[in-house]
C-alpha cells in the first residue's frame, strides 16, 4: 500500500525556467514520468518566485519556495485520502 512519489528538487525547478510549475509542465520538460505523483524536495536553492503545484512537499522545500516569494498548492491524490486501492494481490478477491 506504499505511495510512491517522483522526487523533484528545488535546484531542478530553478533551472527549468518555468514560472508556473505543475506535474504536466514538468512532464513536458522531461523531469517526471507521465501520470507520476510529484513530491518537491528541498535540495538546492530557488532564487525567484514561482507558483508550484504538486502532490506533496517537504517542509524545507515549502519554506524555501514561500521565502523566495512563491506560492505552494497541494494537488489531491487521484484516489482520495488514505491508502490507494488494492489491486493485483492476494487480498483483492476476498
């Protein structure tokens, strides 16, 4: 039942050249896979204000983005809150 995110660091966001960052725009740049759940991590620095939409943020990444004058928006998970639905294992037919 583990939720796997694709990690994107602040230094990657800074060098991408995007002002409005979303999973679709990151996919267009080749930084994440298609339909990936994106988590922004705090490695590196961000030097300009950006608007970031992602499924999860680390505390240090969220603080760095807001300190640079940017905004943070959490996207809802595709299956809602809680665990993802079980599929393809021994518990699905019970």
